[in-house]
C-alpha cells in the first residue's frame, strides 16, 4: 500500500533505486515482471504481463536519461503550432 505522504518524486526515486538493486543482484526484468503481475487483478493474463513489462521498460528508459513522454508531448505541441501557423490562426507579432 502506498504512503499518502510520499511525493511523486519520492516514489520515482524508490523505483529507480529498486531497478539499481535488481541490477546489482542479477534480478532479470522477466523476474521483476513476474513478481509485478502477482499484484494485478488478473495475474496470468497477457494484459498484466504487458502492463508490467511496459512499466519496467519505461522506468529503465527514464533511469537511463530518456524522457519519452516529454519528447512526445513536445512533438505534439510543435505539430499544433505548425497547424495553427499554416491556417493563420496565430496572431502575427508586429
């Protein structure tokens, strides 16, 4: 059960530390995924396995310095700006 007084940053830091401990102790991603699915509503379903695997992959990427959500949002915002500019909906600063 989560601590209601923990911040998102604290929880993320705990997850990064857990990944580090797993690496130091030769715990594979498959083992982590298997353990994670035990806490899910339908632990033996493909959906649970995919969700757990995606979580591990995402946190590993972030721990490695990647920012996949930020990168995607920035591209979406760039596209929206380009669309607005091409339709003339953006005021032209004088």
